C-alpha cells in the first residue's frame, strides 16, 4: 500500500515518538512491562495538549559519574508547575529534555545554564551524590548568579520515582512534544528497578524536577503549622 507523502508527514508529526507511532509507523509491538511505574496509557494521556500558566520553572540535572563516549547520559529536564489552588489542583508540565551523552562536565553545565535562561527558569536543581561540591562550583563558574539547589539521593530510584508516577496516574502532569527518549526510559521503570541498559538519567532528572515543583511543596503544605506564642 502506498500512502501520500503529505499524509505520512501529518501522521508522523502527530504520533512520532509516541507508543502509537512506534506501533503503527515503525511496526513495533508496544506493551507494558510487568510492574511498570509508567504505563503506555499514562504516557499517552500525558501527551494530550494542555495550556499551563507556570508559577515556577526549574531545570533539573542528573550528572554522570564520568565523562566520555562510554559514560552515562547527563539527564537535564526542564519542567514547570501551576500552583493555583490546593495541592490536589496543582498541574505540572515537562517542557524540554536537554540531556546529553558523552559530554564533558563543562558541556552539560553550559547546556543546563543555557536552558535556564531560555525558559526563564527560577533555579537549577542538581543531584550532587557523585560530584559533590564540584557540581555547584562548575555551574556557578559558568554563571555565578544562577540560583542552585543541590539535592542528594538518600533513597533508591524506585522509591523516589513512585510519588512522581502517582501524579502521572492522577493526570496531573503533561508533556510537550519531542520527549520520546525520556518517555522510552519512563516505560522501562518498574517496581523492581530499571529494565533498560545503563542508568535512567533522564528519568532521574525528571523525578528531581517534579519533586522540587510538586512533591516537596505539597508535603510542606500539609505539614501542621504551629503558631508561636
């Protein structure tokens, strides 16, 4: 069967990078892994177009342990949130994936700062388990006035990801187009860990971003407040 090029362009623009596109355009059989934290249905729902007026935007970074062609990716995710109403009314959106593979620390730090300015973000959020103070020093060396929050993982990837996956299940997080590689990693995250090769650095950065924007503020919102006497 021969299809018009204009039709193929339209279908690819609409479904490219999605599970529907992989199944219908590329002939892949797409199904959920057992215990997947993000199902195909959840990812498809996240792609529904939504207009959100952001109250905050962050750029989250999951730096690799090493640099070079064989190193893990540096996960860099841009996300924003609307904090209108109570926590159950908050909505977030993943804006962009700027992740890099095989990049030098200078290169991924420059990418993160560039995305910070491009998307008028409020701060950088960087995991420092591996690089420690060097991560902050590197980023501030590029731009000394960029607000930076250093975060440290004290729990495993699955435990950190579960609250974020729950927000997706509730339909409270949406995706802009062009996040196919991030979504592919998300589909490989299960309750037993990551089922793909290497490390899910894009997902790790996503989790840090949504945790900063929604999970931790909601916990603070619910915390009992004691008025001083």
